[in-house]
């Protein structure tokens, strides 16, 4: 079968375009070891057809990596990637003007339109079958089938769906995806009833302490192993006070509903030696 010259030329042009698209040079924005703040660093590498960022060795040497061995790399078009010192990368959604947060050791990416979770080694831990998935909290993450309705509240996107449920840290669906994302009570009650603490209602101090520590486990207010604590119940609300024993520790006060163990409010302050 013979092709016309014009057809051959078209095939060549398509092939050249495909190669060009497969390796698109990009400019990177990141904190360098010298400047230690976000700044444009020029062409640093390319993004391939699989949406992976490949950074040149000289730029890898310049990047100031965080304690966990990662750095968030920004592209001028708004895309963000986690990158490690070995050059491995993974694209994440932009959250609060940066890469997605790690929650309970996992962050999110998108694979073929479905949300997947990866760990700090930038290895995919599991892929979901959902178009929307939230960060993990208290061992579970909200997930929804698409299409999602999106509305802006200030600078933040708010998602809505009527086909939402919960997955656990292994990716298993534990609450069927048949609820509205607005049904906060359904998701809250499941989290509060399926954990290491006794099922609510909270009827004693030990149970109150357990649920307060559970809420604080992954927060910056979480106390160290050594702390004093006091629990008090007044008209259906438990007040739990946690005071770290170390110098310059934190005093944390949390209020919990005795009925469903939901957190009402939490405050934390750093103590000096005089306190």
C-alpha cells in the first residue's frame, strides 16, 4: 500500500508533534538552597505525556528539600508537583496555594479522572473509583461519585454531590456512597462511632479522654506522651484540659458533645516556665 507524499508529510508532522508534546520544557518555581524562598528558577526540565515532572540534575542539586525529603514544585500555569531528591515526582491538586497536604501519611493525585492516594515516598498506595475524595481525617475520607457540582465560596471551591460515602485507610468503602456531601452528621457520626474509643455517648472520664486524644491525634495541638489531664462534664458537654509536663509545652482545652463525641471547640496555648 503506497501513501501519497502529502500523507507522509502529515504523518511526520504528527509524529514530531507527539514527541514535542511528550517532553514539554517547563519553568520551575521553588525555594533554592541559596535563596530559601519561592522564586522562578528558569527551565528546569520537562513534563511528559503521563503528566510526570522530570527535573534536571543541576536543578535537583539546587532545590531546598523539606525534612520529609520532599519539595513542592510550582509551574507558571498553576500545576504543582511533589518532588524528592532522587527526581521522583507526582502531580497533586493545589491546596491553599501549594501541594496537597499529607493527612495520616497520605496525599492525593488524579489518575485517569479518579482520585488516588500516595505516601511520602511518592508511591501510589491505592486508587479509588471516585471522582472526588477528601483528605483523610480520623481514619476516614469522604468520597463521591461524579459529576461534582462546584461553587466558589470566597477563594475556595465547595463541592456538592448526592453520591458520597466514606473509605478507610486501606481504600475500602465503609459507608455506602449514597449520601449527600452536605450530610455532615452522617459522616461525623460514623467517624465518632468507628474508632479505637468506646462508642458514644460519653459516660465517663476515660472515654472522654480517649475521644479528645483521638481528635487531636493528627493536629498540631496534639500533646506529647507526658501530660496532665482533667475531665469535667457540665450539661451534656465534656471539657477536657491537657497540659504537657515539659517546659514550654502546650495547654489544650477541648469541648466534646457527650451525646456523639463530636468536637465543639478546641483552643491551645503555649506555656512558659512560669505557667
